[in-house]
């Protein structure tokens, strides 16, 4: 590690194989916490290269506990986090709306690091069971349309990094990796990123993958469609600038999608929205993101997906999906 750190401190980059080896060595307890912290810090101060990101991803994919959910043709709706916006759990709510619309979702998530409440915080608060048992996860997909893949259960190699990330409390390159290492290896993705540079890197990684994907960055800084302004969306077949008007909805203010100050706040907002008691701003945001996921899998227009998402939310299908998942967790 000393040699790698000296090179990085001298503004050099590392190869794909070197990046992969570092992650493998971290998982094998070969570095102390100070060395790991220093390594993480380098990438807080300079951009990660495509070769480095590819190596990090390759290591985590090989070290993960894989789960075979290929029969369900599921989609993952997940953001990098790290945008500093402290929104409510938009991607998780969108996942249940998508599931309620009949599109299977394998939701990869974790506890919040740089935000008040991550996906796993809210799911745990609502009584959802975390498991890496394949039969249980398939039962969830079959009956609820969705399963929750709590990252620590599938990425034990990262046990040495998790406490450091919690103590730092800021985004690291592991934020970039989370959406790329779903252990069920889905063929459909809606991926939110926290800046245009990461969007470019994700685009390179997904080119020629044979997957259906939409990579999203809201130009005012959100890692999802926020409806607070325009968003860049890159897919496997197009690149476009999205505006709220494209879905026939009004632009909203940032405080309309605030996520609260505690996990309890986030859970209450989640429950209110899924019960059909959300504000117009909240409802439109989750349906815009769910609509994109639905359109990704069904290969229909975003507008068509948006209408299907609204039906799922307002007719109680999304709530039924959540209720069934909680029931299966008991």
C-alpha cells in the first residue's frame, strides 16, 4: 500500500488490475485503518479514472455473495447518494411503485452515510427483514414484486471500510460503486449519479453491456429526477435533456422534496406518500422516477411509464407491495 499511496500522492493513477488488487487486499485485512482512510481521501480530492473504477467494481463483483434472480428480469433503481441534498427516500419509494406496476425490482441499498436516512434505514424502520437467503428473496419477488438486497449482507469484503465511511460521514468512491455492484446482476438499471463526471464514467462502463439502462443526473445536483429543473439522462439507446414539462408537470422547489432531520421523519414521509397522502411535488417526483424504471424494462416512453406509475401509487398497488414485503418479513 505504501508504494500505491506514494504514487497517488504524486498525482499518478493506478491501473485496473492495481485498483482491483487494493480492494481485494482491503478485504483480506492487509491494510490498517489509517492506510485505508488515506486511500479513500485521495479520491475525494481528484477524479477517479475509468480504469480505476472498473478495477474497484470488478473486485467487489468477484468478492460478493451472488444471488440468482435472473428469472424475474428485475430492475434496480438506485442512486450513488452523496449529493448532499437530503431528500426523502425517492428511489426506494419509486421501487415500490414500480413493483406495484408489475415490474420486478431487486433493490440494492445500504444505511445512509452522507445523508440522514439511507434506503436500509427506512426499510428497517418499517419492519422489512434483511436476508441473503435466495429462496426468501425469490419469494419476496414472486409475492411482493420486490426484494431488498441490503449491501452488507452481500459484500462482506467491505467490513473493514464500513466503519471508516461512517466516521468520515462524507461521500467516497464507494458511493460510486454501490449502484454498480448489485449482487443479483440485474439486466435493467435506473442509476442516479451526483455529478456529470460520474455520469460519463457510468456511461462508459455500461456501453455494450447488453443491458437496458437509464443514468440520471439532475443539473442542479440531485442523483435522481428531482423535477427542480432539467436532468441529463443517458440510456442504452439515447442521450437527452429532460424537463418536468416533458411529463406535463410543473417544476418544483427544493424544499418540496426535503427528507426530514431524522430516520423517523424519513419513515413518516415514506408512509404518507405510499398511502396516497403525499404532496403533489412528492407524488410527481416518485412517479417520474418509477415511470423511468417502468419504461426501461417495458421499453415504452417515459410518459407512458409515468402514467402507469401514478396508477400504481394512487390505486394502492405500491402500498400493497410494501405490506406484502413486511408480512413476508415476519
